[in-house]
C-alpha cells in the first residue's frame, strides 16, 4: 500500500451551460476562462505535491482522451492512468472502476481522492487543511465528503447536514438534502451546520468497495468485470464496453453516500464554485472598480457589474449593466447575468436546427494525438486551418479522394512525405499535395510545429481521410 493519496480526477462530463466557449466535444473543464490554465489543468496542479499524492488516475471518455493527455503534457504532469469509460453511467460505476484499478496498482487499503475537474477552487492553506482532515478520517474507514461552508442561500447545490464531531475534525452526516427552494436554503443558512455538497470525496479503497458491494452490487460487479476485461491502448486503459454497459446509471451519492451509516463530512471553508453559469464565472472572477470581469481584447465604457470575455474578436461594450458578453471564435452570447442559468435553452434551440447544431457540438479547435487544428475560414470548395504538431509526433500516412492541400510553415520545422519523396520545410516555406497523393506530416524538431493549411476540392469533410499507416491505431 502506498502511504500517499491517489487522486481520481473525473473529466468526462459534457456540459454546455457555458456556451459558446463550452461545447459537447470541448466542455468547460478543458477551456481557459480567465487565466492561462484550464480547469482540468488547475485540478492537476492541486494534486501535484509528490509528498502528498501519487500520480493521478483520470476518468474520461473516447472523445476527450487526447485533450486529457495533451493538457497534462503541457504542464509536465505524469498521469498514472487514463481510464476510458465506454458509455456514460454516472459517477458510481466510474469511481468503482477506479477503485478496482487502484487496488491492483497500489493495494486495497490505499486512499483515493475523488475530484471533479470542472470546479474553480482556491487551493489555500484551508484547502490543504481540509484534505489532511479528510485523509485522517478516511484512514479510519469513513467515507468522506467535502462540505463547502455556504456563503449564500444557493438553490443550485445539494446540501449536507453535519452531525457529531469526530476526533479528526470531520463530522458525522445526519442527512443529504436535494437542491432546495430559496426559502429552505435561507432557513438552513440561518440555522448553520449545513454545507454545500461539493462532489469531492476521500475513500479507503477497501471501504468503498465493501460499501458498493452492500448497497450497489450491480454497479460494483460491472466495474470489476470491466476492469478485468480492459485493454491497454497506447497510454489509455479501455474498460470493457459490454460489461460496463450493464452497470446502472447512478451517482456515488445515491449509490452509497446517502445509504451508508459510515459517512463523514469535512467542513471546508475554502473558496469553491462549480462554475455552472456565466453568473458564477463573474462571481468567481477578479472584478475591477466598476464590478466588471474581463479578459484581454475587450474595451468597456460606462458599463458595470458585467462579464466580458473573448477567445476571438475584440469586444467593445458600452452603457451596459449586469450583462454577460462572451465570444468564441465562431459565436457570441449576450444576455443578462441573472438569466445565465437559462443558457441551456438557447443551446437546445440552436441544436434543433441543422444550420446551427454544429455550434453546440464542435469547437473551432480540435485536438488529436499528434497535436490538433483550428478552423479559421470556410467557404465554397475551400477551407483554411491552423495545424499544430507536438515535437516528435507525426500524422498518419494518408490520402484524400476529394481535396488537395497547400501547407505553409509559420513556426518550427516540418518533415513532409509526398509519395516517395521526403523533404524538410522551415518557416515561410510551402508545399503542395495533389488530390489522391499519399502524404504525411511530422515534427522532427524540439518546438511546436505550426502551419497554415489551405484545402481546395469538392468535399472537405474530416471523413475524407484514407489512413495507410497510423501509429495511434486509428482506421
């Protein structure tokens, strides 16, 4: 058994409440909001102390696996495993699968710290004090949750009522409370002893597995079978799809935390937000003297208490109060901050129309195992992309039936294969790949390769790729 804690980071959620920056294929945990790191990267940073933590196990899905790997690589953080869920079965089967894997890797008495990757947390001394209290409590076999000390009568969170005080500083749990109406939330805040349910946990692996077998045996059995039949694929562990699909769709709260007599809550005073709306992003951000939260490439005049963010065009906002203005590369959202909980209604309306559905699904920047690309301009029979290739990586040897391509290197060095010819391209040099010609792009250098790709042809879809050789095992 390791004496350190094994972090288990949940990174598979597909939220669109922070549209247009968050999309189905690029959700909020992988997006930079304010600052130079994503929420997933901030989570990695919080579990990076080698004196306290082992390298983390990350739970995600097929679509996000390369985002996880790339964002960890950017920070230079080692991951113990990337566990791929073949289907969405909520948190209980996923956490159970992680527990089985950790028992195999480290021993059944190891402690695991389950964290979401889409929270905004200030990791100050009070945060690590809470982690240490949870560690001491879980080591005694308790199933520990972190209860955030409420700062307002929020109705968007579940609550936990604390009970008797334990020797470790944690409390027993009297009950879990569903998201309350405002009057009930105000009553609990005034009474004290109630905490927001943060969705973070600390378990001893053997205690978790025992409780799962008692209270959610179908989920536990499916998790054990899925791990036993899992296969390794590059840096990923693929849970067996057929057995994992037999697990019920149930959260860890419903599966065991609300049923066990062994639950404990650590009162946690650190700053925490699940960033579930643009209003919560504004509340969490650093406000100027007029109460505005902004990013670079923004200009505000006579505006107050507003959120103005852009990942693309420059935004100029004048004479507005309590407004959210958020721009991605291809869409802009404008609405009152107090209405930002209803962004999902706009997303549903966009998704229902064929001409706008793509705006809710895919982000202009897509990540691949070798790097990725950003769509810059689309037109009739042409498309312009920015392609970036990680040092030492190469794309598949491939050809296209319907398009030709021009590549212009803007940064780094490219090794280009066209037919039987291999050539090196440096900054400001270009090459043409005719329709139907076998070709490959690689980065042999030490820095990121960036190039502009201009595609022309009758069909420019991503499925017009015939892969001949691919080191990532894709067809």
